[in-house]
């Protein structure tokens, strides 16, 4: 901290205790001009992907929130949204580029784009409007990067809140913070917020320090001799990335409960149980036991990060390669162990991982991603109305394949999103069928994983 400063000042700094130095660094961070902020590695990747996707809303949050059971004052709802934007600098941020360098710019005032409309046609009409908002190109330099439509529903006790926002300034956790704010009793003070810029500075410091260097070594070792990407129906790199389709699936409550019980019986989480099913499905598809997935972590282990709005999400490798004796219990335990091992280094930006594995497309490291949503703890209410949310299919694909699972007491739902430039619908239909069949088998938590690895040799392996 004393390099390049006058000798007298250097001596005074050297005399400070470690606690005093920490307090000084904190004050300097507070006083640092916002114009000097730099994007995080995750934001830099999103910036590049935005331009590679040529306007397709690949990295855009698109959520339809249905409010039912009570009248909703949409004017009041709009005020709460605007207050949320004023409280969180990420939502007042735009991005400018000069000589190839991207710089975030935080504005004192940058209202969201608010639209008022009507949606008497139910979910189909609401989702269509949300998709329309998402497909309008974002101007990252001008903003705003948040669009919200407030709509009256088919009756006086139905309303819609459609949230469309670029991932550069928002993630899934941020969406939950928005819903928490809309549901907050006005008599209860809002929780203290923490600016995203502080997170970005601390992430850069941590990455450059001993903890970051240890994480870099761990991930480089973890990805040594990584498996090739999955076979595709067409070669990679030929079609423009980002155009997608989606195959939905559902599973009965007995299957979802059986997988949760199998995971508990293996001293593992439900996440590990479903990851084991994804592993078995993709191992069967590829003919290799060694499978590499991109998996999502909120990156909010620090308590002061839990009230930060912005893109803190990290997409980390989950390498699954040794199923043990082939039983579901062994596969679940192996998935749990691999996940737990990686979580020790979950704060390290995946964009900085050193590996020879580089793919064409929107994400240079992963061709398959796995998404697991924990069941909601209970219904949330806004102005007395019950909140239900839906992730709207925008017709895009971030990865070659994304397998998402949403377990609930009544059963599990999910989808496989796929890049239509790489895969045929029939291929993904088959994958969804095998995933649901293997999930049903895993819910019994007994016996080896069965299935055929044949039928894929004609595809463009490793392209």
C-alpha cells in the first residue's frame, strides 16, 4: 500500500495497525469515484455475449409475476419499483465502451421503463408481452436496463408484473430481493442495501490475493484433461449462437419425494440427487462416465452481500466422473462430494479459470448447464395478493443444452433448453424422456443405473 508514495506518508502508513489499515482501505473504497469502476469478469463476459448474440435476449431475465386473490394498486406497485431502483445502484448503471475497454457508469437518476397495459387473456397473453419486451434490443450505453410492465388481469383480483432486465445488472437473487421489497409492509423499514460497486472491488481484491490464487490452482487441476463437449447434430461454430427451443417435462410427487429421500439417505442434498440424475442422463448420451456441467451459485455467502442487487451469480464447473459401484446411492454421494469440494472455491470467477477447454459460442467453457431451484418456503403476498412466478421462454439458448429442475411437494417440473443451431428437437425429446425415466428409477434409490449409450455415434462428436 506504500509503493509510489512520499517517504513521510509511507512511514505513517507503515505505523498503522492491521485493523487501522482495514478501516483506511474501507474509507478509500467508499470515497473512490464511481467513474473509475470496472466491470467484473462476469459482466465482461455478458458484455461480449450481448454483442455476439446480435440482439437476441440470451442474457436477459424475463419473469412473469401473477398477483391473484386481492385487488392490487398498480400505481403503488410502480412507486415501489421506482424506489427499489433508487436504492440499488446496479439498476441505475449503464455501460460504455472506449477503445475496446468497457466501463460501468452509475447514474444518480435513471428511472426504469414502466409500461401500463391490460392482460385479460391470462398467462399466454402475459408471457407474450414479456417476450416482446425482452426482444426489444437493449442499448447498454443509454439504458435503462430494467423494463417493467404493470397489467390489469381478467378480473379485479388479478394483476401482472412483468420484469425484463439485462443480466449485466441483475440475477435470480436480485429478482427475489425485488419481490421481497414489493411484499414488504410499508410500516417495516427497508433492509440496509449494499452497492454493487463494493462487491466488484472486493471480488477483484480477493481474486488477486492468496485465496484467489489457491482457487485458480484448484480449478485448473479440476479441469485438467476435461472431457470433450457433447456430440451435436450439427457442427459447432457454424450457426449464429443464441437461438433456442425448449422441451418441458413433469414428474409426479412420488418421484420428487423419492429422490429427496434417496439424497437424505446418502447424507446428501436434494441438489446432489437431481445432479446425479442429470449426470446419468448425459453419461448415457455421451457414452462417457466423465461429465462436465456448468452449475450456478448465488455467490452471496457473505451476509453483507445478501442485500446487494446486481450480477453476482457465478457459473462454476461441476465435474462428475466416478460413479463408484454404479448404484444410485454411490452416484448421489459422488455428486455431493464433487459439489461440496467446488463450493470451497465458489467465489472465484469462472471466467478467470485457466483451461485448454475452449468452445465457440456464448460461453467459452461450458456446453451444458444444470439449474436446480429449491422449493419455495411458502406463498409470498403483495398487497394481500398471492404471488406466483414463471420464467418466460424467450426462444433463446445460453448454452448448447441447459437442464433445469424445479422440485415441489406436488411433483417436479423442468425443461431442457437447447441451441437449435446444434440440436434437433427429436434429440432433445429423447434426452427429456431418458431424464424422466432415470429420475423415476433413481427415486427408488436401489440398483445400478441402467440405460443404453448407443444411438449417438453419427453426431458431430466433440465439435
